[in-house]
C-alpha cells in the first residue's frame, strides 16, 4: 500500500532568521491579497514569496511569479537563510490549539515523502473535486522551483495509535522548531533520523491506504509533474525524487483530529421571499423556530451546541435570515435524496448534510445551479459560527445555512467508494503551516530503500 521514505528537508536557518514565525505562512489557497501584503512585509524571506508571489502587469515568460520564486528559493539557499538537513529524516509535527469551548487539544502527525500513486491503485483516496486553474498554477510553480513547499494533508486509520506511542519519547525532547501562527495555534517540529523509528513508521503505513484530507490540487499536481518527468526520463527507475511528494500523515483516530463545519452564506437571489422558502422546506423538513439574540455570544454558543446535539442522530441544519429567528431544519425522510443521485451512488454520499443542502435546497428550492455553486455566484463559505449572524443582520447576505461537521467516518466511506463530496464539505483545522520544512526535488538524487 503506502510507501513512505525519509528525506533531507530544507528548513529555515535559525542563525540567519532570528524569528522563525516571521517567515511562515498558511497554505497558499487561504491567503487573501491583504494577508499577502502583510506576509511580504513581515520578512524579506517569508515563504509567501515562494508559494504565492505577487504578480505585475509587466510579467512575461522570462519574469513572473514563478521565475521570481525560483530565484528567491535558490538565493535563500546560497545565502544561508535556508539550509538542507544532512541526513534523511522524518519530521514529527504537532499542532496545539483551542476548540470553540476553550478546551486545548493537540493534533499529532509527521511529515515524510510518499510514493505518488495513481488514484486507480486505491492507495491514495481523494474525497473532493479539483479545478483546472489551481492545478495549472501549482504545476508551473513546481516546474520552475523543483520543490514541494507545502505538504499534502493525509489521513490513515490506526485505532491502536501505535505511532503516537512509539514517538512519545521523541516528543518529550525539545522541538527543533516551535512557532505560533496568527490564530494562536502552536506548531512544533521534531527531526527523527533513527533508522529503527523510521522503519516502524514505514511498516505501519505499508499496509494502509491514505485519505487526502486537504491538498487535493497539490496531489494531482504532483501526479502531473511525475508523469511529465517520466516522459523526459524514459529510463526512470521509480526511485527518483520526482516519483515522491511531501506529505503530512495523521491518524484519523487521534483525539486531536477534528473536522470543523463550513457554513453557507446566500446572496443576490432575485425575488427571494423567506415565507415561500419556508413553505417549500416544510415538505421535506421539520421546521423548529427559535428566537435568538444574534448579538449575544452566549446565545450563539447555545445555538451551536443545540445544532450539534440535534445532529447526533438526524440530518439537521440551521437557517438564519434575520429577525432574530433561527430555524432548525430536520430532514423527514432520507429517501427524498435518491432522486438527485445515480442509483449506484453510495448512501453515505446521498445523505451527507452538505449533499442535502446543496442538492435539495440550493439546487432544488433556490435554483442555484451546480455551476453557480462552483463559481460561488450566489454562495460564499465561512468558517466561524458567529459570522453568519452578523453578515445577515448587516444586510450583506440574505440568509445563512449553519452546518454541523462532516463525520470522519463519512470522509472515509465516501473516499472508499470512489466518490467526491460537494465543495467545502470538510474543514480540517488547524491548517498546516507552510515553511516548516521543504522538499527539494533534486534531479540527481534517489530515495533510500
């Protein structure tokens, strides 16, 4: 099944970069123009210049965001801002963060290289659709720089949590790096070179499939880059570094592994009437009306907990359209979803809360087509439970659908069935920090083992 190998990671040199938090960044696809400006200003060697460089009207084939990223990457290695570890290693990576009720949890994982597998092999399983634009962008960056700057986030299943036990002593040592991000998440990195420890990790994953949690575009980019390089090197052995990609591995049974919900905001609907929508919803949903002081944090927290409790054994979502009224929508009969899917599609896909929302409500009742959903013509996604109330009350949006989290078992079952969830079905928090360790795809090197 999965084959993982250690690698010589490229990391920021603490002797050159005194405050390592200044050179880190979140994944490229969550960086707004405002945050991009901020990251540029924090440090001249911030990793944003590699993963999401600024563009200019004067950009051309010889000078663009990709060529500038390649030049910076090379320069920072030459001047010592970046250094490459001498020995192949795996990198333990923990993230400590508070959840909404204030409890502090730690998500444990590690980074290594994994052999790139076609999806048809069943070794690596996706659960989300991808778009052509981001894949072209990431492929251009990989070709220019010859590196993986950000890890793909993958999950494996190990109810015994064997690897967490095996690496406990390593984590008791002082980390090689510890930084906090803008959200207050603490990121810790340990370098492991012990062959016995690495072999145990390899053995554990050798019998398991990997489920992509985040980074679907980056994985497909790695596939495309591998295929491109294989065409250029028809005598490849399979051990060349272009056959592998940087990946973060986390146990889906780990107590710190949580999926957060993503809420849906609706806007620009013509001739929208809440009364008519509620009447239409009544055919398929039990509607429970609640008065709520939408400005009161305690009231919103109570609503969040009630939504979670109602959703433990039923398909429930919240609807807020102002007037200090929150509606809990409970699906009456799962069978109504059968008409929206091919008969061969698995039940788990048909009955996801996000499938019910997107198919039955957005498409079926609000006439927001799948194309409009994909282009976000009438739809926007927000993460924080409090934001929808404020955004509707200020008039920026007409209504909000408040969601429960997709279950880890649903992610696994949809991926195992070879199906894809609707956009933004899962939100794995916290995001992996970019800049902790980089994989340089050195042309003259091969993996060990």
